[in-house]
């Protein structure tokens, strides 16, 4: 992995969060029927991405 890859990946995840979190949250609320649970699930998913993607790379 190039030396600046973790920083680039972090910026990618941040941009993804800013651009897609509203849509993700709305979908999770619709599916789960609970705003608090949906927010928690979304944040856990982004935390998992921050932990996993630097090792495994960006998913297709």
C-alpha cells in the first residue's frame, strides 16, 4: 500500500459519509423502523470500513 494510502482512504470514507449518509440512514430507518438503531448501525458500518478497508482495500 502506498505511504499516503491510509490518508487517501480516510478522505474517501469521509466523502462517502458526507455524500451518502442521509440516503443510508433513510434506508436503514425504513428497514429497521427505529431511528436510533438505524444511526447506530450506520455508524458501526462506517467504523468497520475505517478498520477493514485499509487492510482489504476498497470494495468494488
